[in-house]
């Protein structure tokens, strides 16, 4: 069976599994549609949460970022994992005790204001659509390569599948589908990682293989450092970001994780407050399996790429003509990925060989050597989003492993996309229509409105996936920054500050959202100008668009506190409500207010 047929079979079987689970667990009420009936076991919820959170960014793009950024890519590991600690300790149990379906519902009730609820809905929609754009791009990449269709066709297939099980099954269907998707994605991630670690270092445990040695006895990371510096790149183990940017991105990702609405809503699906905390703990265990493996996957993918394209670096002679791959003799995996336009070759010096050196190197000795070898500039452009997906092919693993990785990449993208689309659906049907515009709406009409909203959201998400504002993990980092700047401070103040009033919350959310979104647009979006070159010297305090959510969050907090002090105080019954949320009797049943 050839690779394409095998991939169709493996991916098709995974789709059958997801659809069967969605039909079995379809929602029959609004409670099942929004929070899976509130009866999900903590271990099951932890697994579903892990799948919800480990998106295309985690599966497809994070190890690719680490492959190209090296040590600098660790901000994504620290930020996304640290965010779960914040979520488990600061938010999940208190929100579960409050007992509401959605984040805007909590904000609307805590701040006794439909305006606050509407602002939260706007923030949530900005965050969720930014995030889902990254997921749909991931779906398009996987389909375009492994099923050999164009990205648009791949997106349409992915949209159809998400529409089916998110719209039909609601949160109940999505929860159990995500458990199946977690099993698929973690198996698909670990199998090639174990194979490649064994091939390169002789150690089947990738985490240990990263710190192990290659066949010659040289430490693997030392060998990788030598390979990349020979080609003019920074040492793999050397950071390439300023300390303030590293801290800002890490904090933005941490607070953004804790403020992500599609993750928070998972803690409303368990029976007890104690279970919300337990769910977060189980999610960390399931997430850690992938996240501790990602650095090894990234490093080994980078090593294999250079060994294939510029074999001279392994022989210690990267500047000799024979040290560069003849383009016409390139391996099959490269030809297949070229058809997706995610790998591009331009023969700048006309010698028919691939010269893959660092265009931006400032090292005069390196530049002198490559120019003497006839170099006219880097000739190979590799999209970092392909590194995990192409890794088994580069390492010449069996076809069934390649097909498995395709199924895993699709599972990761679809699981998060479904969770996000449900959050958007609930925000529109429950928080906008039912709670504000049409309070007399029946449960049946609300359920239908939720499904229609989800269908419209799927269509918009597909468009954003076809025209994304960046590569997958970068787009997702923007979403985390928006969550960090808008929702996280408002939820935190809502739980821990009795004095915070509606005016402070509303103005704070808008300030954080507008500042952060404007900054990202200025450097990355439609307002980009020659003055907005995306280089550190032009960034505010040297903070990149990925980390600017921290500044947005600080502005949110400062503005919220100032406004709350000069406006009417928070009503006494709301202050008692906040005290009740924090009362440590949370091991029992949640109390709805």
C-alpha cells in the first residue's frame, strides 16, 4: 500500500472514530451543549482538556519553533505549561464554584452589568477567532501535504468534520471526541520521537536522548551546535531573544492560558469544585507527556534537516561544493513538500546545488568562506510549521508512522478548533441572545441559535485559516496575548477584589484589548508601514508583539483600579458574593448564584 492510500486509511479511520463518538454523546439539552451536563469524570476531563489545549500550535508548530529558535523557543514551553499552574490555583475552582456556563456570564453577573458581559463577549470573539485561525491553518497544511489536495480543499474537509461533531454533539460530544483525539495525537507524537531518538542517540526515551550522545560519543547537543554554527546560524543552545522579551512572552502565554475561555469552560463540565482542581492536575500530566518530548523532537528535526540538505556539515566541510545536496538528487520527501509551497528552492548562483546558509550572519569569517565557495545568498526556505510533520519522512521512518503523524496533526487541530467554536457559539447564543437581547427565548430556540452560531463560526474560521496573519504558533501566541490583556485581569479582580466595580472592569477590558490588538496589527497586520518594521529596536521597551499582552494586562489593571476608585462603589451583595466564591468549602457541590 503506497503512502497516500495508507494515509487516507489511517486518517479516515480516525474520522470514523470521532464521528461515532460524537453521535454516541450528542447533546440533547442546553446544559449538555454548553457544559456536557456537568457530569464528566476528572480524569476524562483532564484528557479532554489536554486535547483542547494541545492545539495545532503544540503538535505541529511548537517543535518547529524550537527547531529554528533553539533555546529561544523555550518561552513557549514555559509559558504554556506555567499557565496551567495559574489556571489550577487561581481560577478554575473559583469559577466552578460560581457555577455559570461561560466566562462572559461570570463577568456579567460578577460585575452586575450586561455591558460588561457584552464587552467580555467581544474580547472572547477576538481571542477565539485569532486562535482558531491557527488551528485551521494547521488543518490545511496537513491535508495539503498528506492527502495531496490544495489547502482550500483540505480546509473544507476539516470544516465539515468540525461542523458535524461540534454542532451536533455540543460540549458533550466534543468532550468525548477530544478524549479519542488525545489518544490519537499523543500516540502519533511519541512513536516517531522514540524511533528518531533511537536512531540518533541509541536511547528510546527522547527526553534522555536529547541529553545523550551520537554514535561518535560526542554529546548530541554539542554536535548540533557545531552543525548549525558551521552554517552561520547561532548556537542552538544559545538564546536569541532579549531577557525582557523572554519574560514578557512567557508571562503573556501563562496569563493567556489562564484566561482562555475555551479552556476555562472545561472546568464547568465536572460535578464538583474539587474535581475542577483535580482536572487541572490530570491535564498537566497528559500535557507533560508531549511538552517534555517537544524539545527533543525540535532538536532532532533540525539535525536531520541539515544532515540531509547540507551533508558536508557532518563531514566537517560545509563550504565544499560536494558538501551541498544536488537539487536534482533531492529526496522524495522534499519533492512532496515542495508541492505545498512550504519548502522553496531558488538557485541563486546557478550551480544546481542547495546552499543552505544563514543570510543574516554577522560573522565575517563565515561570510568570507561561503562567498569564496560561490554563495549568493541562502537558497532554501523551510516553513517552520512543517518540521514535525516532515520529521518522520526526513528520518526515513516507515510509511505507517508518517500516516500516523498526519492523523495526529489533524486530531490536534480539530480538537482545539471544536472547543473554540463552541465557546464562540455559547457567547453568541447564551450571553448575547438569551441573556441580553431575547431573555424569553426557549431552551429549544437557544440550542438552535447555538448551532447556527457554531456553523457561521466554522465558515469564518475556514476563511481565517486560508488567510492567516502568521505561522501557526505565532498566531496562537497573539490569541494568548489578547486573552492575557483583556479577560485574565478582569476574571482575577472579579475573584480576589471585592471593591472592583463594573465601570473599572469594562474600561480595563477595553483598554487591554484595544492596546494589544492595535500593537499586533501595527507590527504584523494591515497597518504595517516602513516605520513598523518588525525588529526589536522599534518595539515598545523591546517587547515583541507575541509578548505585548503583558503590557496590555498591566494597563488593564491600572485603568480598572483608577476608574473603580472614582466611580460608584461595588454593591454590598456583590461583595458578599465574592467572599462566598473564595470561602474554602469548595470540596462539595458547586453553588450556583
